[in-house]
C-alpha cells in the first residue's frame, strides 16, 4: 500500500456516512437485492457498475439536481424515480422498469430500517491520529447540523470539528466546501488529507483543490480506481506515517 510518509500533512478530514459510520444493511445493497429477487437479471460485474453509478449520482450530479427540482428533494416521487433510474442502470427492460420501480420504492419505504453502526476500528484510529498530533474533522453532505448526532454516537470527543454542507450552503464536490473546512481546521491543501467512501464527491472533490484524497472502499466497489485507497479506517495510521511522526515528537 502506498503511504504518505515524508509529507507534511497535519490535518485529516473525514466524510461521515459510509466512512466513520455505516448503515447496515447499506441502502443501495438492500435495493439491489430486492430488485434481483423480483426477477431482474444482473451479473456480479453489473452490480458493481450500478453501485458506481449510484456514487456518481449522489455526488451532486446533474441528474440528481434535475430530479430534486422535478420531483422534490426527498419526496416519495423522487425515491420512486431513483428506483427507476437504478433499474435502468441495471439494464432492466423497459416493461420491468415500469412495473418494478413502484414496488422497489414501496419495499424500501416499508422495510428498510438500517442499524446505525460505527466500525470497530474507527475510535481506536481516531485516538491514534490525535495522539500523533493531527487535527481531525468531519465534513459531511448532510443538510442539518450534526453536533448532537456526533455526540450521540460517541465520536464528538475524538474530533476537533464537524461540519454539515447545509450549514455552509454548498455540497461536495464543490470546491467551496473544502476551502471552508480548511479554514475551520487552519490548514492548507498540502497539509490536508480527506477520506471518504464516494470517489466522485470525496476524492475528486478533494483533489480539485489540491487536497490529498483517500478512498475507503470496504466492499470493493472501485477495485481499479487510480487514487490512494484503503479497505478499512484502521489502515490510516500506517498510510499517513503515524509511527514516524510520534518518533519525531519523542
């Protein structure tokens, strides 16, 4: 695994959903599993491709913005249309798309009740990074402030700041949101690492402002992507050279 030893990074900013916390089961996986159970045919590589499409879609894509304007952000019609788009990207024939999109939306609405989980390596990793002298923060594309939520899930005490896009008025991958976060952190691009699970919103967004972007890809959705990539948050200390930093302090 390529590491960042020898670089002058002093700030690590994390995405929240899919990075420091997870929904179990994941929404896209739950939706796709039900589509297959309803008779949609899809090979394993197709499932990977449609999950990549989902990441592109949620990265403030043109299609997302159009759908939010057309159907209303978060409205039932929006989610039924999202099910339709998912089926189309799975390669389902048009008659299946028409018949199954409402059923997928109904299934998600009635049965999707994910558990909010913090992977077991998250807190130990945050502690190691803080002890090594890193400034740690969260930058999420959520609309509402996350102060109370971060305290509730036990991560607030391990972080120096946490920001929601809705508080700032811009969403990843817009450069402005990354500049804002660096202002709060008191860091510069060459000193900052950003880690997230969405290649398009997190890694590309960070790279566009010369921040080092790191993709966390627990499920191997982006096996061939050309960027720094980890399978688990616990790999970060080695990636950023924590041992070397601690030795210098001592």
